[in-house]
C-alpha cells in the first residue's frame, strides 16, 4: 500500500484538467509489479476508470 501512495498527487492533477492521471499512475505501478489486475482489489475510482472505453484501452495497451 505504501508503494501505491503518491503524495505528489494531492489534488493538483485535478486542477491541471486530468482527473485520471493519479489513477493511471497507480494502475501502471500495479501492472508492472504483476500483470494481473484484480478489480476487487482496486479503489472505486480505479474500477470506474477501468470500466470506461478509454480505461479498458489504456489497460490493454499496457499489458500487451
């Protein structure tokens, strides 16, 4: 859990207009550690992102 924490994403990413930046960063770290993503282990925001078309495409590109 400590490795997934990113204090640099303290909300500034929302002001920059990219609400998914921190989510993509956390998911990338998880996928690099293990190329399996269990949705029941993801936060609600991460699950919501992965359920979008853009999110599914983003995940497929990282594991292909």
